[in-house]
C-alpha cells in the first residue's frame, strides 16, 4: 500500500477545516450536522473521522488555529524594539489572518467574520469552547500588555494608563472590526489602521497627543 505523504494529509485536513468553516458560518454550529460537513467537503465519513472525531473537535481546531495565527503575529511584534505603532501593527496582523481565509466564502462573501461571530455566540453555551477561547484571548492580551509596556518604555505612549487597559482596548477594536464585517460586509484592515491612526493623533487641551 502506497504511503500517503504529509503534504497530502495536511491538504486533506485543510480541506475539511475550510469546509466545516463554511458550514458553520452559513448555518451556525447547532444547525450544522456532520453530514453537512461531509457533503461540503465531498469526502466519506471515514476520511473525515480520520482527522476529527466530530463537530466539537472541528470547532476547537478552527478556533485554535485562528487564535494561534493572531497570537503569533503579535508575538513577532513584541520582539521588536520598539514594536510597530498600534495602527500599523493591528492592521498588519489582521490583514495577514484575513488573507489566509479569503478563499473560504459563503455566497461570495468572506466566511471568516461570520464564523468569528458564530464562535462568540457558541461560547455562551459551550463551556469547553469558552475555556479554549478565554485561554487564547488571554495569551493575546498578555502579549499586547508587553507591547504596551515597550511603547511606554520607549516614550511613545503615555505612561499613566495601565498597559492591561490598553491591551483590552486594542483587542476590542479588532474584535469590533470583525463584527462589523460580519454585519455590514468586508472592508480592508487598513480601514481600522487609518481609524486608529486618527484617534492616536487627537490632542488634549494642552496640545499633547
């Protein structure tokens, strides 16, 4: 029997994950069955179950992959001295993540933003997924906190605001931007970068940025 290459296995796993993402984004998790996923990816049950035991494992794999990509992007920036400014950093990381998902569509529109909203909704009733998401977001928040401290140490950000508060705000901006795409349609990440840049330029009554 011919040995299956790792590249083939990786491509098949990618096919299953992308197909499941389309199904979840289109109909939500509860309305999607494994049969729907099998039909979407045009594979047998045996081929799919070789990689994933069921819907819950598919959902977890999708969430872990996305959070891993986001975390890796910000970790790369955290190693810079100083890190890129927030507007460039957030736009760059979001652009890269969206680019990896641009081929996954529902009715001609990117599926990823809709999938993200579905994940957030599911965490309200799925404790295991909520724990996974909390751990992933916690890692991103910790990285952002280090980035903010680096800004403050470099004198490019005011030092009187707790880094954790800035980290949560930057994450909220990115999450809100994805929610807007799910609700109102796609927009390039540069839109968020431009908005952050404008907000960063606001001066107080003393003329201080």
